C-alpha cells in the first residue's frame, strides 16, 4: 500500500479576489472622500465650528444715562450693587479646605450650607439653594465662571468678604451697577422704572449686543420713552477659552461700550416736591374731614405757557420705583395693577376723563370768534331752561330741562360775567343756541374744531409713553360708537364739557396756556437738555410753537350748524381774532376778582386769571360704590389758572378725582402751588440764580 505525499492547493477563484480588492478600494475611497470633505469641501464649516468651540464673544454692558432736574438734582442714576461670588476653578484643590470656606461663607452671609436636596438646579442668587449646592452645580457646568452666592449685599458685608478673600481663594466681590431713584415716589410717575428685556424686543436687542438675563430696559415714563437714548450700546470682547471654560486671551482688540446719554429735565425738583406735598396734604385734609376716603387720586401740573416747559407734574397715588431697582417683585406689581386708582398710570397725560366747566374756554373762544355773542351782549341766565331735544331734521322734539349750577340763576350776564361765574345756562345758549332769544349757537361741528384748535382730542406729543388723546365727539362718532343719532341735547352738554367729552389734565392745562399765550400753542416738553457721557450738550431746549391760532388757518369752516346730521366741512379754514383771546383772558381774570375763584385767591399779591370746573362722572369705580345716582352724580374737581395776568410765567391745573367742587377743592391747590413757585423765584432772585 502506498501513500501520496504531494502538496495540493485549492485554487483562489478570481471573483473572490476582485470582490476583496473592490471592498478595500471602497473603504479607502470612503476615507479619502471623508478627508476631502473635512479638509476641503466643508473646511469652512468645521473650521468655524472649531473656532466657535474655542472662541466666545463677551458682551460688555454700557452704563445707562443719568436723569437730572433743571438745576442738576439727580432723579435717576447708577449706583454700585455688591454681589458675593465664588469661582469654583479658583477654589483650593483640597475638599476639606473647600468645605471650610463654604462653612465660613455661609456663617458670614447667613445662608444655609446645604438644603439637602436640589429640586431646581437653576441658581437664583442664594434664594433657592445652599452655598454648597450652588458651588457644586457651577463646578459641574462652568467652573471658570463665577456663581453669585448672595446679591445686593451691604457695603459693610462686601468689605468683610474682601478682607477674607486672602484666606478664601475663589471668593470675591462683584460690583454691578443698579438703577437708583433718589427722589423715589416724588418723580416715579415721570421717570418710570426698569425691567427685564421683554420677549417682543429680545431678538432686536440681542442683535445689538444686549443680554436678555442681564440688561434692562425702560418700563414706564422717561425711562421707556428715551430708552434707546439712555441705554447706550454694549461693547464686546472676543476671547479664546480652553475646554474647561477658562479665558486664555483676547483674539481681537476689545470694543468699548458706549454709555447712554443723559437727560436734564425742565422739572424744578423743589417745585415738584412742593406740588406733591400740597396735593397729598389737601387730599388727606378732605378725607379726614369726611371721615372716609372719598378723594382717592389727583393730578397737578405746572407749565410755563410761553415756552411749554413743564415745571412740575404730580400724579397721585404713585408707586416706589426703587422697589423695582434689581427686580420687579411679583406681589408688589400685582398689588399696583389691582389697585383701582391705577398708580402705575401717569394720570397727567395717560388718563382721560370729563373736563367739565374748564372746557368752557373752548366754547367761549368759538362763540366770540364766530359771532355767536359779543363781549357786552346781555344774555338771560335763569336757573333752568327748557329746550326741544331733536334727533333728526323733522323731529318735533320733546322738552328737556337744563339747569345751572346756581339753581337761583344769575339773571342778566354779559360775556365777562358768564365766564367769571361759569354759568351753565349762559354756555348752554352759546353752544347749543336758544330760539326764544334768537341765539343761533355754535353747534357741535364748530365746537369740535375749536376744541381741536385748543388741544382737545389730540395728543400733545409730550415725552411720555401711553399719552391719551381724549375725545371730542360729533354726530358721526356717536352713530358709529353708540349706534344712535346725535341730539340737540348732546350739543348742550358738550358745550360745558360734559357728556361724551373726555380730556387729560395736560390737555386742559394746555388749552388754558393757549389763551394765556394770546393764541399760541407751545409744544409741552419735559426735556431741557440731552447730554453725552462727557458732559457735552447734544441737544439744547428751544421753545417750539405748534401753532398760532391768530396766524395759522386751522379752524375748519362748516357749511351749516345743524347738529343732527353729519358735520359738513367746506374745505376752508380760518383763524381766531386776537381780541378774542384778550376778551377770554379778561373773563378769566374776573373769575378771580369777583367770580368763582374770588374767595380762593383773595389777598394774593400777584394778578391771577383762572377757570374752575366741576365735572359729573360715572365710571366703573363709582358705579360699583353705588354713588352714580341720577340727578346727583359724583363729580371731579378742576381748577386751571395762570399768573402774572399781564405776562404769564406759570399756568397750573389741579384735578381731584371725586373732588366734588372745583373752586373749593382744586382751587386752593392751584393757589398754593403758585405761592410756592413765586417764593422759589424770589429766593433765586435774592441768591442771584438765573
């Protein structure tokens, strides 16, 4: 038997070899393609991602501009706020030393070392976690970034921590600018307050370099109106960080932040404080007299009628804007919102209500200029008249009584007496006419155009957000908004500032300022100067004329005075004769010498002219209190006056919510504000101050 010892090979089939080579080739091709993709095709994309991983743009916050009064008194500024911070990366390596630092820090600050559990990993400056938890969380996420252990501590606490910083590596004090309002509630309704960047503005401001959870914006008053000017522009640093988040170096030269510009206001803080005290004391006096809170709010504004400079503006009740400095307390904000007196609203320009008899200045100017009455023409003013109220052209009408505030009547009055005594019947006849005496009446259409000319129904353009434009009604407005025809009775009550007429205290003040200034409407303003961070004046105040009623043709002419149909303008315009304003001025002067303000201004050393107003109302608050009684409506108190009569420097309006009678309640406020103004003027003159 024989065995074969020959070697035999199994032949390798060709297709297997080719398949293997193809696979190897594809793998190498994949690697090569990937390398090309990374190195060439998508180089920019991956390079940018790598750059993003190692670079960071840090926003540098600007300082917000300061707000001053006209004499340099600070109304809003930035003050240092001290925060205790810990940078985990700078803590000792030994855990025992870290525990000792945490223990000592907790003992000094009064914070707990640990709360035992972490329900919310979000660190809220020592409000929700112990010191140890805050350090541990920050160590996990970003050890080179500091964590705020306690915010807004006292200067003494900040100094104590700084002294211990040598023994506490990683612990330091951060100084952060926080808004401060030295005058607090005295100017809160004017200045406003700051709050976090709202969602609606976040994208826009983020693109400018602001940081949503760091920077703040204006939430009211001048802080909101001039927010863009006051906030400045952030700077930036482009830095390189390592994998642990530590800043290694600047990659580009830092861009410095541009601090915001500052404002110097027309407000005189001395007069502002006096005005505030006068209003609050007067309200308190009357409420104590009645033994209950009847007069819940009020407004007082003073303006120079020749320049439009607002000298003081008080809206009461108000709020304490310093409580909003670091954050807006939810409970406090909700309390303010729920308050029926709306303390967050600047009622001087941001509210509208019935104007009452101060609106008679409109009727007076219109009636004289349109020839409805002459200055010395005698009109009968009994305590009551009856007119035929009609709702359409052929309506036979039905009788409706209109009474005077003086139920005994005033008898025979010329124009001066009608204005001085504020006779309702006199102005009913001027506004709506009176057929038995052949008085045509101004009519609602012409009344409306004169109201607009004196500033009613239009925003003044003052530098405050949310200004209201009021309401000057007409037949078209009533059909659209009330679904009813205009009636002749509507015209009668509109002519004395009642019915649908609405106005803000600022509009009332400016209407009187137009009369005082011989028909010239000045632009009211709160800003005297805009100043940059270096103290250089960017913009200086210059008086601005809105219009001159004796020169500018803005009084619309109507084809007829029919109050039932729609107003029919001719497309032509006219002016007001200068003598008209002189006549109205004299009527306002006689209101002080023998009329409704005679008792209030008795013995006042300077000649004053003025007008009182008592405006019936029924709003939601009054309705809920059950005081809206037909025939005995509650009423607001108004007084507006200016002085000196021959060369007015100041015009003042006082409005008291539910104040009942204008001369009795609002009149003394106006007098006392004028006394304060002229006393300050006398002091400045004696000291040689401009």
